[in-house]
C-alpha cells in the first residue's frame, strides 16, 4: 500500500467544480467556435449588421440535439454584442406573471435566453407574442368586474431561444423569430479539433489514437466528447500516466461501457429488445417499459444516435431494426462508425 501511495502521479491542472470547467471549456468568441460553419457565418453577419445599424439583433431560434452548442452560441451572441444576458428556461416560466417580471427588468439591447423553449406553457407563449413583435406587454390590474390591463412599453431586446423539439413550437411563435438556425451533429474532424483545444485547457497530453477513439465514440456531440476526455484523464492520472494514450482510452471506454459504435448499455438494451421482438416492430411505450426509461429520454437521448447509425428505423407501427442492426446483434462483422460512413460521420 505504501508503494502505491508513493507512486508519482502525472502533473494535471487542479480541478474546480465540474460546472466551472464546463464554463471554462466554452469558446470565448465566434472565431474560437469549432464546427457549425453555416450557422456561425450566418450569426456573424447578422451581428455585424446589427452593430453597423446600432440596432438590436433579431430574435434567434437555435434548435438541435442536446450538447451541440446552443447555449454556448447564446453566450457568444451576448459577448459579441456587448449585451447583458438574462437566462431562464421554459419549465421555470409557469405563468405570464413570471415572464412579466423578467421582461420589465430588461434594458435596451439586453438578451433574454430561454432554454427548452418548447416547454413553455401556452399562455406564456402567447404572452410573448406582443413582447417579441411590438416590445409591449399587457399587465392586468384589479380583478373581478373592474378588471383591466395596462400596456407597458419594453426596451428593444433580443430573445434567443433554444430547443431540442422545434416541431413542438406553434407556427405563430416560430414565425416571430427573425433568425432560425438548426445545429447538426459534428463530423469526427471537428470533434478532433475540439478535443485538442479541450486537452490544452485541461493541461493533459492527448495522443492521436486516443483522440480518434474519443471522436469516433462521442455521438457527434462536443459535450459528450469533452465528458469522455475528462473521464479518460481521470484514468490516466490514477494510473500514473503522463498522457491519455490508446491504452488509457481503451481501459476508460471499457469502464464506461462504450463500444466502437459509441453505444452505451441502454442503447444495447434497446437494440436487444428490438432484436428479440423481431420481425414485429415495438412501440415507444413498450420500449420505455422494457428498459425502465421515460419515452422522452428514448426519443431525445438514445434514439437519435441509433437512427444516425442506421441501426433502427421508425415505422407507423413502431421501431424496428434495420438490416445493419440485425447483423450487428447477430454477431456478424459490421463496420463500426469509425470504419463506415454514416449520416453524421465524415466520409471514409
């Protein structure tokens, strides 16, 4: 035991709270933002034009899967415009009064970020219509027979909304956003660049083989790539290694239960249910009950990756395995995401 305690450890930067690291890993300008080139270019032009005209930016809607950079882009928009940022979320705004307090506290040019905007209650969403279009809100005064409302002006502001379920937004609400951008999963080359940057910030050496392994198994998502790198750094530090190399990456991935396809245990459980139930499709409720997860978690967390890898497909009767999925579950040799192009990976 004494020998283990005296074993020299690699020199790594001291850790703060994980949330502090997430903030430090975010790019500090649009120039530092990796990937999503079309989205970033469009935002850069819109921001520059607004600065030239000394106007506020049009309201912005950012959609896409979790972890692709919607929150980061919102912070960068505020930085680029030199604006104060107010952050809230759809579930936190239960009634119009909650929103009125926030809106009346805004100043000219401020940015209001609403995360999970698809979860706004209908009355709150409708309350936003006048605020977004005419920069006014109606505040009710008195009650009963003498009830009336007073219209209060608002300073021009920019609302930036993020959603993983753009289809749940009503057409009138979506139409009030002047800028609508959809973020897509990252190709492995962009993920590799993000990992290099993260490794530099974490003061950890990352070799090429380990970097490729993490990029291939990160589901096209920077947040997952950074999380995996932090866990591999833990393994390297405990093993006394000075770098995250292929051996450390293999051990770390095995401990995390992540295979060459980027599949985790829950993914394999979903595929197993579909394989045992074939050739009949299985409904979402059946899958949720079978693995003990919510239907929303299956649709938003697990299913997108399986669809991008073309292992499952949706049908009017439910979910079913594709031929590639059946071959994988049958133990046949099937090219992994690192070896064969998919909808999200770069061409081999």
